C-alpha cells in the first residue's frame, strides 16, 4: 500500500511539473520596436531627361520629427484627386532622443519608364500639396 501511494505521489508530482513547465509565457503581445510616421519632403533633385528603360535616381530630402527618425520607405498617397508619393520615417518607441533639432535626411528614389513621354514625380510636401519634378523620357 505504501508503494502504491509513493508511485501515485510521484506521478502527480511529475504531471504537475510537466504542466507548469509547459505554460505558454511566450505568447505575450510584443511591443513594436519602432513606430512609423509620414515625413514631409523639402526637396527633390534629379535628371530632367532620360531614356526608355533607363533607371534614373532622384535625391529626396525630408524632415523628421526628431533626431532619432530614420528613413523607412516610400509609399503612395493621394491628396484630393492627385496621386503621388510620400516618405515614411521610423522612430524607436523606447529610449530618449537627446538631440532636439533634427538634420534633414536624404534618400534616393529610383524611376524607370518603358514608354516615351513626360512624367511628373510628386512627393508630399504638406497635407495639401506636392513637390513636383518633371522628367522627359525619350
């Protein structure tokens, strides 16, 4: 009888340990490391002409909210009926930014056309307007 109680106690102890050690602590929602905001463009520089299937590079200057802001991506945006592009900047959600005045940041936008024509490259300058750069593809 003692042997049976001892084995039962061991089985209960083993099962309790197995259930406790397999608890799902890793499924806590993770806090994102960064947050993304739209950065307004102040200048776009690049060629005014190009050739079919030639990749053109445009230097895009933008302003971030603080010195911790970095380029994230270029995405499409619509203001009224006009379609264009906007720069998105990422900011860390943890830590403190010590620099108060951010320097303008730069990125490169690549443009390529398979057809001849005049094209407008528009970047969001404010909530109501774009900076427009024209390029003629010959």
